[in-house]
């Protein structure tokens, strides 16, 4: 029972940390960009990646060692939808990550570098869509926990 509680708590804390990093990226992409902001975006993106992996591991541990057991999850359509949304958010996150890496490299070569406004807007839109997907994940998690296999 304690293991289930600790895994659930870890899962929730990581989910909120992930959201905080995405919101921070979205806010930073609204303002003026300079070398310092671009470095911050890269660090936040790295933290987002670490949180996303740890969140997945915590979720897998909940499946294996949680009270509900793996049958509950594997036969639950809400769980499959939740995982699908998670995978989609993860795949979408590749686009801003590539931008941030390219921008970081450009800043090293030229400290006065500023990314094109269209690239910034596109990265911001992708991040905001990821946030919407995470909102959907929360709804799917609630459906999964309360409605099981329907």
C-alpha cells in the first residue's frame, strides 16, 4: 500500500513539474529572445525530457507494483488513449527540441543570433498544443480511474 502511494505521489509530482517546464517555455517564447533566454529554453527543454522519461518510468512502476495491477491498465481503453496522447505529446516535443538545439548552436557561433519570428511562433504553438494534450491526459486519467474498462 505504501509503495502504491509513493509511486502515485511521484507520478503526480513529475506530471506537474513537466507542466511547469512547458508553461515556462511558452512564456519565454512570448517575450524578447536573447542569448540568455535561449539558454534557459534549452535547459528547460532538457528538464522536460528528463521529467517525461521519469514520468513514464513511474507510470510503468505503477502498472507493475501498484494496487490495481497490470490487468486493470492493459484492459482499460482510457489507459490506451492516455498513453496515445502521451506518445503524441512526446513526438511533438521533438520539434521545439530541435529548434532549441539549433538556436543554442547558432548563439555559440554568433552571440547576437536571434531566431526567426516564424520559428519562435511555431515552437510556441507546438508547446501550447502539448499543454492541451496534457490536459486531455488528465481527463483520460480521471476516466481511467473511475470508469475502468467502461
